[in-house]
């Protein structure tokens, strides 16, 4: 028997309905046909005519859930091209807003997972805190939040009184979510619904070159914030969260524990900001050449490559972390129960906005 399955709108980072054909034998899925429906962006097609402010604003608007990561990767690539050194205050404040974004993104997905599990009370708590963090991010950094960043640092400083808010929100969310997490994750019902469901082995994760939370839930230990520190991660690295199960439970646990780690970093950064300038000046005319940068976005490594010629950026290319695709969907869903399809796919935290980003160059 064949079924058409539609994943939307319950996956929070999907902007388009994703459909797949499931061939079912009895109660188990025998085969999967999935071809992601993405809207390819051409946002940088006039890059040669765009100044730095517009380039960053464009990057910040590419994805509603990880725009800070896009803006940060672009700024760092331009800084690598120009050999500009980031002031410590700018580095720390960049880290603060990046971790606010990560916590908000992860908790949104966690909330949707608990909704899919039929636990509306828990879902509502996570949804409330994710919305609170998103609002805090926008109040501190603007909308979209990535526009606070400029090549060389920040567009404007954040007053100490402004930093009191994310510090208080992070502390409040940590207190509420630690207690809830401890109670929920040991529940027999949750374990029965999520353990050994939609599992991917460490060797398969390596074969598919997975990264980010999806890979760390399958035992891979890579995280650019630790392996190739940028911004302020050299002095305040996150705790590495790794699980071995590779199943829905492991992915849920990684997202939740990483969100809590992010909240710890937000509180630490907001309570200990160094003084000094918030930006270093860039040369009036950019040197010809190439600059590259990678950041650990909420869904894994996000890499930007910029080329400059005649004193301006002439081309930008973007590489995003591997996500749910035809082969991964087949691996995760084959032999699974039909009733678990939504839960399995939600646990991969798919994002079609990032997958739609494309290389661009000036005409």
C-alpha cells in the first residue's frame, strides 16, 4: 500500500510543505521516495552592487531561525579577507546573540516534538520559553537580529542595562527547564515512544557526512565552536553534548541539552562583558582575494566564502550542513511504523530556508 505524507506545518523551520511517498508493508514502511521541495534563493545575485550593510541584512534575512548565524559567517569571511581583528567586546556580544538564537531555535523544535508526542503541557512550556528568547533576541539586537552585526564588529553597542534582560531571561529559563527536563526525560512513556525509533548508526552518520545536532545525537563529536573557536568561544566554550543512540530520543536530548548550554553562555556573556570598542575599521577598498569562515549554526556548520575584486565583494557562496534528504529519509524511515513518521522527521529539525540558499556572483 502507498501513502502520501505531508510534513507541514508542524516542522517549525519549514516554509514549504514537504511531501514524500511511503510504501507500506503491513504496519512497517518498506520504502520511501522523498525529494525536498525548496525555494532556491537568488538574494546575492547583485552582490557586486551591494554594500556591506545590505549584504549583511540580506544574509540575516535568509533564514528566519538562524539569520544571526548567516550574518556572522558572512562578517567573519569578510574579516578573514581583510585580516581585521575583532574587538573582545564585539566578540562576546556576537556570541551572546548567537547563543540566544540557538536556544530559541532548539526549544522551538523541542516544543513541537512534545506536541507530536501528545504532551501539550510540556510542549507549551518549551514553546513559551522559545518565544521569550526570540523576543529577547529581537529586543536586544533588532529585527532581523543579524543586522546588529557588521564586518569588523557590531553596528551599535549594547548598554549594560540592556544586557540585564537576556541575563535575567536566561536565568529564568534555565531554572524552569532544568526541573522540567529532569522530570520528562526519565518518563517511561517518553522512552517507549522515542528510544530505538528512527535510529541512525554512527557509521551511517559518518557515511552521510552529517554534522550539527543530528550528528552529535549519533555519536559524532564535531562542533565548530569547540574545534575551531570563533567570536568569544575560545574563552567561553560550550559543553559538548553527545549521545550514542542516534534515535528520536537522542536527537531530542541533544537539542534540549544544547539549548540549556546556550542559556548558560548567554547568562555568562551578559554578566561579564568587557569594555572597549565594538568594531574595528575595514579598509576603504577591499583587497582582491578570498575570505572564508565557518560557524556552528543551530543545525550545524554554516560556511561562507567571499571573493573580492576591484575593491568590492564580487561573489558569495554558501555551504550549509547536510539535512534531511532522500537517502537519509529512507534510512530513518525504512522498517519504521507509519505512526512514527512525523516524530522521526521532526526530530531531524529540517530547514528548507537554509537549503534554498545558493551561490551568487555579480553580473
